[in-house]
C-alpha cells in the first residue's frame, strides 16, 4: 500500500490506540511505510522488529515503577516518557479474596508480557497496581508502612467519579502497535510478539474501563481539533502538552528511590494516584496572552523577567520556581492579581531536607474527542500527594482578585473527572497480593 504522509500516519496511530481492539491492531500493522509491517518484520513507528523480552521474568528488577532507566532523556536530562499509553481498569471476578488459581492466571499473563517485549520504550513498560477496594476483599488490613486511603474529592469545587475498580494496568511504549498488541494479548485475542498467551488475564479479571493517551513534542498540536481546544490551532507545535508548556522537569521530580516504600512486605513498591482531568482551553488561549499564561502556569516573576521562551524548553531541567518565588504567592496575588500553578504547588512538594515528594508521569488524551490529561503521580505516601493538591488549590490566598477558580493558577481551565488510588507492589507481589504477604512483615 502507498505510505501515508508522516502527519497522517501519526494521526492514524493515535486513533488506533484510542479505539483499541484486534481490528485497530490489524489496521496499524497494515499501515505500511517503514518496511512491511504486515509480515512482522517492522512496525509503522520505528521500522524495526519489536525487541524481545527476557527468558526469566524473575530476573527483572523488583520495582515495577522503575521506569527512568528504561527510557531516553532529553538534552537537559529530563525523562522522555513513552509516546503511547493505555490504562486498563480491572475488576476481579467474583466476590471475596482471590484464590490461588486467579493469582496464577494473573502472574502468567504478566510474565508473558515480560518474555514477549523488552522492558524499554522501544518494547513495552508496564505495571499493575491495586486499589483500596481490592484490599477490602480481605479480613486483614494493609501494614502500617502502606498508606492507601480510598480516593476522594480533593477540592471543594470538584465532584469526580471515584475509580474503585480492583486494579490498574499501565501500558506504555513509543510504538503504537505494541500497546495495542499487549492490550489484546492480555485478553487472549492475539499473541504477544509471537508468544502465545496461555492464560489470559481476562480469565480472572474483567476490563471495566480502558483509557488512552500520548505525550511528546508536537503530538498535542497534531491532535488539537477536539472539544476543549479553541479554533485556530493555538497549541504550539513544540509543546508536549495541550496547555502549551513543557512539564516534568528533572529538578522538580522526586527520584524513584524517594517514592519507593522502604519497609514492610511491600518494600520496593510505591503508591500511585491517577486523576483524569478534562481541559477547557478557550479562555486560556483566547482571553489570555502569552505573558498571562506564563504567570498562571509558572509565576508572575517568570513573566516579568522573561524566563519562558515558547513552550519553555529553554528552562532546561528546572521550572525556575525558587524559594523566593514560592514565598511571593501572597505578594503576587496582591500586586498582580494572579498567582502561578507551579509556585503554589511547589510550596508543599518538598520535605524538610528539600527533597521533592512526587514523581509525576502525566500524559494527554483525546478519549471521547475531548482534550484531557491523565495525571499519574507516584509517592511513598498518598498523604503527600493530597498535601500538594491542597497547596495547588490556593484556598489560603487572601486577595479580592484571586478567586477559587479565577486568576488562581490553572484551576479555571481544568476539571477533574476521575480519581483513583493504587498500591503498586514490588514485582514479587504483583499478582493479586494479600495485605500481609506470607513470610514478610
């Protein structure tokens, strides 16, 4: 078949990942362009075979959330997340705790992915986490080393649907065909990179919801013809996010070591909060000019001093929010009539030694033809995430110009639709764990 232009190919791949299913996978593999994907020799995203996984999944590191060494970094050392991502929300079949058969099914399905795909951005990175509702199936409670509260609203002005499914699988790859294939392989519909799935995950669990997304410079601009983004193509070509600025600076991210639970049976794991946030950007782009957007995304100081160029790649590996800028929140509210998202949140995102608390791995989405954001955050203790969100709310700001959702960072433009909390256990306990794994205290 005649190769599609690059822009059309990328749009097709996005649509395929969002749609899912065997037909979307087949269409993706038949796309052509870089070699002949239909014969399995190459893929429409990279032009080479999918790298194989390991013979022994037990040889992989114990941290499911250990992604940073598996993906590239940019010129400044910022982690570059995989471009295509899928979230599968799962419900365990039946009531009460899982039995040994269900546990074996889940482990077998996940181990098949480990053997099929190299754990990298060119292969597949994946993890599974479990909700408070899952652990409520057991009579015993989680150990004191794990704080996993039920999800809840985290501001007075939001009313999200709470994700209380039992588990969440996160699939990520730079290759659209890989996340599509892995998704279908877990359901037993296709092989995983040529390896048969002997016991599909869906023999023990039901997929309750499937959500998709993407991240990368230029990807939002290519996909901005959706609800929530005004006409006129305002999203900059160089931006990895719909709001027009870069994020995830290395200097403003917790290390994987810091967010890892350090003791108890789930040592080596972490906790994960995932919010799904709808974006309404008409006022962001139509009523605000560039300097005003910089003020509300970063801080008024950033705008006054011209710190941000374009999408902000010039900032390098740090947002530029200093202690002085954080301390200026009240003054900025009075002097400028607005405050910045980054300067507010940063006030609660450090421990007493200056270590960043949260490791954020957010990505965009056009599910249901709406501009939205999936916001996974990793932290040792979910109370840390809740404190940062409280600081982001800016409820403590005393200024007639700064209202709860007006001139208050980016709160006017985002609307939380879902929230969920999960424990991402270490690999040794990833298959339907009990709250107190046998032999560990």
